[in-house]
C-alpha cells in the first residue's frame, strides 16, 4: 500500500501529506459509501464499507511516517 500511495502522488506530481492517515480520517465518506455497493456488487464475500474503511485506516496508521 505504501508503494501504491507514493506512486500515485508522484504520478500526480503532488506531495504525500505528512499524515495521510489524518487526511483520510477527515474525509466525508458519504460519497464513497454510496458507490461501495455497486463497486463490490459482483463480489459475494465483499466486506461492508465500514469494515473496509476501518481496515484501510488501520493499514494507513501502521505505515504512517514511513514514506
């Protein structure tokens, strides 16, 4: 995940936020939640949005500061 985030920001020619975890936690996730159902509709064992977002933020916290 660390490499993907770094590559994404390099491609966009922008700086990786000092605390990517904090930036993600500030997001209004209502738009993400609305699209989640259709994004995972063909996956029978898909996690709920809330569970997936919790896992994402946990992973981000673990790699925090190691850019």
